[in-house]
C-alpha cells in the first residue's frame, strides 16, 4: 500500500513565481497562475508501428498556485487512467518552454 505524500512535499517552490514537481512547473504570468502539462501518448494506427505523439499545453488561468497544482495533478491522473502504459509525462525532448520561444500561454 502506498503512503500518502502531502502536496507540500510533492511541490518545490523555486522562486516567488514558480513551483515545480515531477509532473511539471506552475508559473505566475500575466496576472494568473498556469500549469504546464507536457506528455506523450503512444497512438496505435492500423498497419503502422505505434508512434509517440507529444503534447505541450498550459492549464489555467488560476487565481492561486494551489489551484494550478491541483488542476495539473487531476489532469495527469485522468490521462494515466485513460491511457495506462501508453502515456508518459515528459520534460525531455519536448517543444521549448513559452519563455524560450517568447510566447504567452493562451
């Protein structure tokens, strides 16, 4: 049986506007809190080998950082339940961050 780990232990505050966990970052920008969700899902297509399809999206806006962390955890849980082994959280070779491309989340 797994032991409960508090949200405070799962999330690390990097600075006044950034929280980070194994699931991804939560940042404050444009007057609101946003969670960045990067993942990939293996899609099975008829007649082809399975291929990983990366997705990079922002969840938000939220009034408080806790709301963004809860939303990110909820979305990851739903994706894990839906896709099981065909799903991976990733921060590696995914598209660049909004800061790197100077884009603002929608």
